[in-house]
C-alpha cells in the first residue's frame, strides 16, 4: 500500500502523434507524451524506418528532396492507433487523451477519431490546431491536467470515442496553452509545398519567377496565406513582424508604461516585456543553428532562442531550408 504522501497513480494517458514530439521539449521543462503514434513518411512508395535516428532520417529526406524524388506523408493506420491505445491500457491507464496535428494540415485527427471509436477504453481526441513545439505545449498542458486529476471524468465514459465534460476539459487545457501563440515560417521556395498540393499555383509561380522568399504566417489551424520577401533577410524580418517581434512592434510594446496597461491582457504584468526578455522557439530543417541565429540577430531580435528540429512530418512539406518561428511573447495588434 502506498504511503499517505504518495501521489495517486495517474489514470489518464496522454498520447501524441509524431508531429507534436518536439525533440527538445523535454529538455526545456515540458511534460512529454506517454506514447507516440508515428505519421508515416514515404520516399516514392517506400516507407522510411521511423526507428532510425531522427538526424539520419532528416538527412535522408533532404537528400531525397534534392534528388526530386517524391516524398510524402500519410495518416497513421487504425491499427497503429489501436496498438498504442492497448499499450496504455496494459500499463494501467483507464482512459486516453490523444493530441493530433492540426486538422487543417492533416487527416490525422479524423483517423484518431475512427480508431478511438473502436477502442476498448474511453478515448478523447484533441485536434491541437497546431504542430511542432506548439502542439508539444498542448501535450504538456494535458499531462499536467491529467496529473492534477482534472481529466479523471473521462474514465467514467464508455469504451470508445468520448465527448462530454472530460473531453471539453481536455480541449480547454489545450486551447489555453496556445493563448497568444504566434508562428510564421520562412522557406527558400514553395517547391515542397507545391509537390504536396499545399501551395497555391499562382503564388508558387510568382516565387519561382521572381526568386522571392516565401513567408507563411500560421493561422486558423494552418498556413492560411503566403507573404513574400525579396531576400532571406527580408523574409526573416517579415516573419518577425507576423509574430509581433520585429523592431517596430517590440519598441511600441516596450514603451507601454506601468502594469495598469496590462490590466486586460492575458500576460501578467510581471511577464516578459523588454526585447531582451522575449523568447522565440526556432524549429529548423537543414538550417544550421548559427545561420538561423545570425539572421535573427541581424533582423533585430535581442531575446532568447530555443532551437529544436522541425518535426519531420512538417519538414517533408516545407522542404530543406525551412525555419519556423514560434512565440508567446509577441506584441498585440500585429496583423
């Protein structure tokens, strides 16, 4: 029997797909998922071995794309979800919450719901409407909620896909973790997105014809628009503008006097305000960290940088040279 001071065993497992498995998240204090469902990556028609080292996989993908081979992703099979759910049950969990890549980018959430409907335990599905580090923040929030017992009402549900109070609590916890989140990505071109049918043909043609650098602000659960810049430096500056951390936005925010100016803000008065106190998570694919840092410093960003590899399922669609910038510290009122 456990001692009175021992915490009760956690009843709800938190599962993520591989797009939310931010490599560096655990090293920066984020709770990580109890289990991960891999999203298959294929070169031509051959599935890559996701048991390989992530750096070796990234190199293989970049080499294939440079050789103009067809690189694609697929939603996990129902069997892959079922194996993970059963593994959680075998470990003593009574219910599962699974966090998926944004439904605007992938059919993974739909596949998870279909698999959950056949599960032998209650399963709630949370569409993160995010990816990468932001989805990892959702995972962290849900693990903390499960540890507190806030999601235990899921355990009273019937086996299969569940909704109701427990599922709503899970969705709310995920949504709160993304308050004030902004993200924008810079790419060398739109070739990988266009190959996957995810880039407007007109924009891709313009980028190619004029040698422009695309900038993709994240909104409504996906990359909803394409901005453009003439140079790599200009692209980084535009990306910072989209997340509210360019020179003009931070200077305006830093000039706001006193804590009373933050009375209606979701960020407490003690939160980061000065430019040097802000933080960006930089997720890259085939971009040296030194290069990314130099570009951000030259664009005027003075705060902290946290580097993490871009999840490979996203790297496939954004292509080598992609750099995604995420922050929760951006200035308000930035388009």
